């Protein structure tokens, strides 16, 4: 029963990822933004398909076409910039918490894009994932297999704890920002009230002086 439960949890964690595809011009750079805690491993898999005008469909692959993968940290520092093939895997470890920009751009040498030319990029990003080697797991006996899965599950628990801490940090930062904004609003309301009182007092005094000078009072 215990091994079935662990297996279910492992399948659940392993299946969690960001998988998507998007269209791009051959010389166009497209970026996605991932909010990542610090000291977190990020693994990305991608595949590029090129549009074929003759068949009016995307080809299964784009031979001869490379992809430049660029990763920028929240401080705008380039953490990764490398040329890969039409299909590949990249990875990096975040050293700062915050929004990371993951950008992909083809190395097409066409000076002018052909009419109708475009790419379809399949992207699968896994955050905080240490993959199990299924061949190693299958080669071991049941006890060792269970130990390996337990170790992997512990890594996932550590990652979840790290994400929770990061969310608490973000919540604390947002709370301080909200409190600061509310405090500024209160002070601005007080200043406006004092200004209105001062203007009203000055107007009353001016009217009083005017009436006295005209001997109306």
C-alpha cells in the first residue's frame, strides 16, 4: 500500500510541468516569464517545426535550423546564452528569486523572411525537477526502487518547501508595500485637509479685513 502511494505521488510530481507551443517568425525572438525561487533547477525541452508553404503545414522537424536560448535573471543579467539545434534541452539554476526571462530565437540567416514563413516552437519547462532514471530504477530490486523513489520524493518536498518560503517572502513584501501605500494615502489626506483649512481661514480673514476696511462691520 505504501509503495503504491509513493508511486502515485511520484507520478503526480513528475507530471507537473509547463508545456506549451507558440508561433514565431524565423528571425523573431519570443520570451516567456517564469517566477522562480532562488537555488532552483530549471530544465527546458524544446522542438522547432518549420512551416512548409507547399504542403501548407508544419514539418516534423527543421533540419539545419538552430535556436539561441537566452536566460536573464531578475537583475537583467544574462545567465545563459547558447546555440542549440532544432531540438534540444537546456538547464540552469537560479541564484535570485523573481521573474526570469527565457527567450528563444532562431539563427536563420535569411536577410528577408519569406512570405508566410514561420516556426512552431514546442516548449516544456520543469521547475525544481530532478528526473528519475527509469533504467536505473527498473534494474534495481523492489527495496532499492522504493529507496530511490523516496529520495526523489524528499527532493520534491524540499522544493515545495522552498516555493512556500518564496511565496511567504512575496506576501510579506506585498504587505509592506500595501501598508506603505495606505500610510501615504492617509498622510496625503491629512495634508489636503490642512491645506483646505488654511485656505478657508485665509479667505475668512480676507473677507473680514475687507468688510472692516469698508466699514461694513
